[in-house]
C-alpha cells in the first residue's frame, strides 16, 4: 500500500558502481568531464563491471588522442575504479527505465546541442541521471538520428522508426553524476589494473 511505498522511499539505497579509465579516479573532478555525452556533462559510471572494463581501451584511445597520456601508454595500464553510491532520496534524479522516446530525446539533445534545447534546460539542475548506455550499434543509430538521416528528429514517424531499431538491444546502464551534491554520495572503494580486472571473473 501507500504506507510501505513512503517507508521504502526514505531508506538509502546503496549501489556498486564501476568506472573504467586510463587512471584511478578516487574523486570526481568536474573540470575533466566532457560535454556532449549522452546525459550531459558529468562523471559516468555503471553497475556493470564488465561494461566498465570494456570501456577502458576506449578511454585510453581518447587520452592518447588528447595527449593526456604519453604515447608509450599501454592498455594494460588502464584502471577499473570501484565505488559505492548512496542513492540519497533528497537528490534530484531522472531515471529512464528503457531506451524509449524520452531517453532518445534526452540523449539526442545532449549529443547534438541544437536538438530539443528545452529538455536540456528542464533538467539542467538535476543531480543524477540514470539510464541506458549506447553501445556501438545504438551509437551509430543515434548519430544517424541526430543528423536527420532518418527524417526530422522529434517527428512521430522518425522517432517510431528509431525506437524500433533501439528496442531489441540489451543495453547496460549508466549513472551520470552531475553535481557536487551527487558526487558527495560516491565513496571510492578501490581500483585494479585492466589486465587483472579483465581476467578475474568477479
């Protein structure tokens, strides 16, 4: 009933999160976070350990391209960082249950910069965004969508077509921590090197 719902909402939920990078990230530095990502500027982590490990080579590729790491830097030097996140009920949280229309418009707005500016504005002060992460296949669908390859983004026919393409994909989740208030809920647990993380089954 209603009573249990209210009681449940008050309890703090603790979630294990993972972040794959070229370095250990023990605390969030928002100045190092990029714009133009799925859920806007913020620190991204996932509940999927495997997903975070898989992302490490990509993160290193970006770091090499940007000159953040020396040319001699190796993928095996990558690091998986582990955290516990306390989902404080006082945080402003937007959570997408699936890769549906709302998720599509939200991601398109943040990736493109010219699409759906009202969405960016509406959720600008949210502390945490939770939703699906685009894999390689969905990323190319999203790129085609935002460029107008399937028709005008936002028009029913275009959106329906793209949603049909996205739905079969079994996408992992991502948490985007966007404010200092949300960052304060993240506790660094430890880290391990890419090679060790990759071959340990846990």
